[in-house]
């Protein structure tokens, strides 16, 4: 039952990210991929959001940056701070708050879903909830589509979601999850086996 609830919550985060793209957030995608994502209808968007890995990321593989962001010494934002991307900042706060709770309950599952290295996972688990708004404000510029530079992969995902091709979505989701786990463990995919999916 907990796995079902976790899956639903993670799918809602994916759907929230797709909603930001529809509102023209720059998440690092090409113009063609952006246009295809924004043209998805409600049902196709929900199918894409339900894949078992994050469609978005915050550069968690950069452990040094996240060590600074999650350190107890993170200062408050300057007085008068105004977010340049308030919707993206709200999404980042929601995502980090949810991930913090998920990491405490299901650390391995969440790491496989979004690619949290062990040290970053531990830091996120221990950060005080009162710090998360500041962390989110500082982390929002790091919000990007996962594998955003892989046009071919994203086009296949989008087409599979549009057609309701569950078999292809499952295959692509397995590749995405495998990539996430490898990066979480610090393993680079071998070039010979990449076939366009290596980062």
C-alpha cells in the first residue's frame, strides 16, 4: 500500500513539472521537444507522468553543490528577495519537501526514482524543515528536465505517451530507471551499450 501511495505522489510531482513546461519554464529541452511536450493532452500527460522515474532533476549528482545548499550554515535570503520564477520555486519547495519525507521512509526507492547519491540523501533527510524554503529558492535555477539533451529519448517517451503504448513506455522507463540507479551509484554507462541514452 505504501508503494502505491509513493508512486502516486511521485507521479504528481512529474505532472507538476510537466505543468511548468506548459507554462513555458525553460528546463533545457530543445524547441522541438518543448513543443511536443506542450501539445500533450491531459491523458497523455498523465501517462508520461506515471513513468517510475523523475522527469525532472536538480543536479543532485553535483554533491559539492548540494553539500553547500543543505549545510546548516545556509543563510536566509536577502531582505526584499523576490523570486524571478515563483511557480518554479513553489514546485522546487514542494519537490524537496516531498523528497525529504520519502527519503526518510523509502531511501533506496527514492534514490532509484530521482538519483540521490548516498551523502546527499543523508543530508536531505537531516535538513530542518524550516530551512527548505531557503534551499528551494537557491536550488530553483538547477531545475531541469532529466536527460533534457536526449531529444531522441524524449521524443520516444512523448510519442509512446500520446499513443498510449504501455509496452514502449515500460521499456523506456526501465532504461530511465537503470540510468538513474547507475548515476546514483556513480557508475557511468559504457559507450558501446549507450545507443543514444548515455549522458
